């Protein structure tokens, strides 16, 4: 039996490019925010922040005016970045 490989190329529309850029930017921001929080908490208390706490706080964070832009992107991508 021979193995086959397929290559695919995507040509997104301008609207899709904007959505991809927003999604990647928000995922990067969420990842860096929680990484910083986990590092600070470990240095202060020698305890870890668990996923459920992060998820609950991110849901509350989305409701604020400052981080309202997080509602524009896919929530699953944000959860996976936690």
C-alpha cells in the first residue's frame, strides 16, 4: 500500500483575512495574559491557576468594555489558547 500526500492552498477573501488577523491577535493576547497571570501567581503563592478559573474569568472579562473585542472572534479558539 502506497502513502499519498495532498497539498491544499487557501485563498481567503479580504473579509476572511481580517477575521483571521483578529482571531490570531486575540488568541495571542489571551495566551500571553494568562501566562503572565500564572507566572505571577506562582511566584507569589507557589500555587497554580487551573483551567476552570481561567475560563470563568475570561467569560467575565469578555463582558467588560475594555475586553469586549474578544466577543468578535471564535470562543473555541480562545478557550484552546488557555
